[in-house]
């Protein structure tokens, strides 16, 4: 269950990177929108977006890359280190024990697509 929890954390981290990249892309697109507003003669609106939204922190004092960095340092790395340490102690460092057991039960011995490492 520890490894499964780590896999869930990997998915959460991926979602966090999605959030980071999507927010960054939106900010770049917002810069393009400011330029288009200016080209169309809407300087007041462009000024408002540029002043109030463009480059804004995602949460107080943090851009999204800082949120990702804090997550990695505070939660993700300590979790992966603890999981690796416990797996080394209790499972000889082997990963995916449940899946390996399931493969052993579901394979057809001798079938070329059901091979098992020697």
C-alpha cells in the first residue's frame, strides 16, 4: 500500500506540473491579449490587465514554479526517500510486488507474450 500511495503522489505531482504549465501558458497568452488590446486602441483595458493580472502570483508570494519546488522539497522527495528506504528493508528493493505476483498468476507458461525474466 505504501508504493500505491507513492504512485498516487506521482499522479498528484503530474497534476501540479499540469497546473504550472497551464498557468504559465495562460500568462503568456494574456501578454498577447494585452498587445492585441493596445493594437485595437484599448489602452485603458490593456493597462488594467497588464497591471492587475499579467505576472500575478498564483497564491500569495508564489508563482507556480515556486509551488512545484516547495511541493517537491517538502513532500515529494521525503516521501520517495522513505518509500525507497522501507522497500529496501522489507522487499529487497523490489518494486511493484503486487503486480509481479499478479503477472505470475495470470501468465500462460510457455506463451511468448507471457514471458517471465530469468
